[in-house]
């Protein structure tokens, strides 16, 4: 990253802001910052307005915790969907991947997975909201669609232990998904087959 003593302070702050974004390394952060510097003021204002608009208008659905502009979100409000099945995903991007596979039930977004090494426990993800949601007795099956990683498996097992005694069937996506893969990058056919071949957690 640029040396703060030779880079004007506003540019250095912008570089550091970009560098804090996931997947943006020091060089990419510099390129983005200098692109904004060279861009017309109108383009910079448009970016600023878009960022502020997202923070002002986007919220979490009070039912499924998906990101939404309206509450409840369009998935939860759609009476044509199968309300007896809830697919649990790690992030909102995973929801979009599952939706492309043809699944037409409901969702629940955890916004993370268990990761003791990073200090992420059950209270840091949206597990409690799922438990509360199941109390109305409508859902008959919860599909665990967390990523096939150690953290994803641990999260699936925790949720199975918490909701299993309530009599709700808990299933897991089939092993058609390669270990360590992210749902966001999995093709639609593989996801559809994984959904069809899901198994019950015991």
C-alpha cells in the first residue's frame, strides 16, 4: 500500500477504505482510489449516493433475514411458494444461487457460520431467529444449504441439534457439491441435483 507520508491524506484514507473491503488487496485498493481521483466528480457522487442509498434503504427481512427493501421480503410474502420448506443459507448471495436452481420454498439467511477461531459463535449468526420462526408449526422441513466446509458442517449440525427435537425434519444438500466450494460459484445444475438428493441429518 502507498506510504502515508508521501500520499495526500484524503487519498490514503480512500485507499484504506477500499482495502477493508473483502477481496480487495493493497494494489487493487490503490487502483480503485486513483480511478475515483481521475473520474469526473459526477461519477464519484454517483458512487457516494449509491453507497448511502444502500445503507438507508436496505434492511433485513424480519422473517428470513434476507436483505430487502420491503419487509417482509418478496420471497416471504409470496403465497405461491412452499411455506412448509425452509432452505438455510450462509449469505444472501447463496440464496440467489439456490433460487436459480429452481427451488421454490422459503429461505433463512444466517449471515455467517460458526467459526470459533474467529470468535464467531451461535449468538453471532441468525440461528435464534430461525428457532423462533419454526414455532408456528408451518415448516415441516429445514434444508441445510451451508457450504461444504468444516464451518458449514459444524453450523448444520448445531442447527440440527437445536431444532431436531421440535419434530422438524432437517436435511442436508447431497454430496454433489465439492468439498470446500462456495454455493455462490456453483452451477445451477449441480445445485438442483444437490437439492433433489438432500438427505436427512440424524
